[in-house]
C-alpha cells in the first residue's frame, strides 16, 4: 500500500524549495554584482564596466571634511629612500606586480562628487594596467598600487577632497609605492608643473614636468595626450613633399613669443604661422587661420618638415604628440621641460631643441639641418610615436616597462633597445647575459704563437701578474718548446697546421666566458691595463673590448672600402691581437662564419681580426670598445723582417678584406663609434693609493 503525502506535508516541501530557490538567487545576484564591481576576491582579474555609463553602480564612499591627509608631496624622494623595493619580487616573481583599487565613487557629506568621476582616458589607463602582464588582483603581493581616483586633469577635481580620498585608501601609508597618473597639472594663475595634491611618497606619472619638479629616477614623465593625433592617418609624407619648412600652430602662446614669431614670418615665407580663427567658436580646435586663409588642424602639420612646440600657459603641450603623429619633427622651445619618457628616450635623435631666448634664430638653426638628417629624424620620430605614444595603452605600457626596468635592472632593456628600431635584417644577439658578467671566473688568455719563443716567455710572465687571469692557453702553430713555470694554470695545444683561425677555435680547455686573445709579441701592455680591459668587458660582454683600434672608410675615388690605421676620433674595429671577447664568438667563428671567409683568412694568413669584427657586428649591430689611450703596439724584441705587418702589401690586402667581407655579408655591418673607455681617475691629480689602476700607459 502506497502512502501519499497530505496537504500539510506538501505545503512544507513547497515552502522549503521556494526558500532554497530564493537563497540561491540572492547568492547568485551578489556574486554577479561583485564581479561587475571588481570586489570579488575569488576573481583573478578586476572586471571593469564595459561602458562608462555603468559606473554609477559602484559603491559610494563619503569623505568627511575632518579626515586627516598625508604630508604634501616629498620633493626630495628618490628610488632609494621613498620606494619600498622589498614589496617587489613577491614569491620569486621576475616582474613588478601592479594592483588597481576597486572602483568607488567618492563624495563629500553633501553627496557632491569629488572631482570628475571618470574620464575616458583614465578609464583606458586602468583597463590597460589590468590587461597587462604586470597586473595582480592581490594588494598584498603588489609592488605598485594604482588608485582608481581620476587625477589626470587638475581642472576637474578638488584638491583637498581628492587628497583626503587618497588618504582614505586601505593601503595608502603616506603614498608608499602608489602610482598617481596626471597629464594636466597645476591650476591658474601659476600653472604648477606638477599635480597639486598631498601625495607624500607616491610616484607621479605626469605630463609637463619641469626640471625643478621632476624627481629623476623616481617619477615618470608622460606626454600630454592629444586625442586630435588620432585623426591623422599613419601614411608618412617625405620631407621633400612638405612645402613648409616650419609651422607654428599653437593658439595659447605667450604674446611675447607671438610677436617674435610674427616678425620671423614676415622675413621668412617658408614659416607658416597659424592662429585661432577670429570668427570661429573658441572650442573649435580643428581650424587654424593665417589672415583669411583657413587650415585644417592637425592635417596641416603633415605639410611641414618642422613643427614648433613652445611653452604655453602650461609647460607641457599636446602639440608635441600632434607633430609626432604627423611625421613632423618637433622643435622644442621650452627650456625647463622634461621630455616624455626622458629617462629612456634619446630625444636628440627625433627633435630639435632651441632655447627660448634664441627663438629669433629659429630659421638659421633649421636651415643648418641637412636633408639626410631631416629624413633620419622623421623616421626616428615616427617610430618613437608608434612604439610609445600612439595610444593611451601604449603610454601606460611604456610607463610600466620603465618602472619594471628600475626594479629588475639586471633584466632591463639597454639604451639601444629603447631607441633603435628593430632591424629585420639583423639577428638578435644570442648572448643572454647578465647586465654585468661575473668577476669570479676571470678570463682565459689565448696566445697564438709560432717561433717567437723569447717574447712569448716574457708575455707569459706579464700575464701571470694580472689578478683576473684564470688560465693561459698557448696555441702553438709550430713545435712547442719548454715554457717557464708560473702560478697560474697553463696549457699548450699543438696544432696540425699553421692557421690564423686556430686562435678562435673553441677549445674545451677554455672554461671561462671571457677570452683574451693576444699576440705573442704584445709586451707593452701592463697588468693594470689588462685588468682594466677585463673590467670593461664585464660591462659589455657581447662586444669585442680591446686595445689596438682601426676604422674603415669609403674611398670615393676607387669606390671601395679602405682599411685605415691613422689616428682619428672614430673606430669601427678592435684588433684581436690584444682584445677580450666572449667564448661564444669563437664557436660562431669556427662553425658559422658566412661564405668562405674563414678559408680565405687561413689561405692568405691575414684579416682574421677583421673577420671577427665583421662577425660580431653583424650579429649584435654594436660597435667594439677601445680601452686606454695606448695606440702603439710594436714588438720591441722583433725586427721589421719578422713582423707580418712589415709587408708593404699588408695594408692593401686588409682593404681588400673589408671589400670582400662586405660583399659576402651583402652590406657593411661594421659600426663606427666615437668612444674610448679610460679609468675614472686616469690622469687626475689624486693620491695613487686611492686609484685602482695606476699603471696605465700613454699613447
């Protein structure tokens, strides 16, 4: 017999299931709300609202007027005393981790919003951080914390109340490791060049910094973003197709500069001076006028080679971004302005700088710039803009990369990485080395010799006195003789053939990263010079670092490359008769030398050093480094008939080597540089006991 539940039982079951359904519905609603506002702790990533119109759904926080605020901005802050680096590298992380505070709406006691709630630019900054590889949803593991309080424009927030809102943040701690974004600093009439907030020790990523307010190595200098730059297409116009030499299109220039420019425009027809159109609304920034002539802005910038960017009411100007987007070379006339991302970008490659007091010499300065240099600067400026400034996302990511390089300096990008466009024809350096190679291993000296026994013995005695010497490897192209005893490991390798390339063979006896290749007749180098050369190599481990230097020049008469040993300010080769290099280059020289270069060197008994310079320059796109001023490298024990370089055909043959090698590579890989490394206290009037390298030879 089957029992059926009565009406009372059915009602109890019904109430139970209805209650359970309501509880599940409530929990689901709370989770969805938390996800949309970015406060759900289980979520891996803050979910910003898709549309700005939905921002009224976030919690409202009332800021009381008596809330204490932190100290005003500390102008003396530096990376070493205001930034807590111990917050970084959490759980072995190899990059900075950045936390973004959940969105909240701050109001005063009268429910009046504190500042503008959210601008599109600030929203994109926060979204870019959240989408970046640096984001973390956990504030306890964050290296840098970013408030979600809009501080981009000084004109759109109340200073006191915004400072109090920042001070109310749960992890504020006087701004420690907090990053504040600002692009329009200061309010009238002074228009300060830094945001006017009580920020304590917070970092500022700001636009329009002056050299007086910028804390180098701590703050980050931003561009003043210009939404008008997005109106320009990416098509570049060559300099010869731009009718105007220079255009001045700003409408907020000081009257004194306006008069100066008007005077220049009267004297130089190639200067286009534009002003606000008199019959148009003041809010219409897309038009500029010269008398009755109307020009569309910023399109008019694409018709000029140079664009003047001059100090206005504020030091930083959005016209800089407009000029770069148009492929127009900026001419900066703002004396104390800190250029955007100045810590890593070499602006002299992409802009012209003129002192404000020298504005009257504008046309003379620009006329002295060659057409070739104009093209180079235009290409560089366009690449910088596309890489670092073309969008809010690009600006934000560049800011985070700069901060990451500061914290993890050992993995930081080099100056060349920041400033040189990638060359698709050149391979990246295969040496993934530390910023400075370790000192502990020292270097291996590889001596190529044949029959100069006496000078070889003297060289061995000299090398044994170098502190960082790890081992001596003698590559003997003839029958070996007895060798002197020294207190360092010494190994003799007997070769089967007399070849110059034997010096670059990757012998298994070489256990150090650094190799000193040195000829058996180089007796003039002192232990201090060799030790200093090794220290320089440790800072540049992917380059050839050495003592004798040479250069290559193009001969317009013969239309060929020429090997040059004269004393000049430029070098492009360091001869491996006395030079340090990484052992990888020996491996590459032996196994992957292009064409028949290696065979040609061995056949002609010449140019192995030139071949090595070609090889390294082709892979790294970097120049070698000469150390110490010593120029003369002659064997005092040898007669001219014993020296290979005594052959009258020697120089001519080396010129032919450069021609032959460049033809095999298909271009000229050698890089020319005006640089030499000397000890810091070299030739200084200073007690010798305080100098590390005293025995440095002269020319």
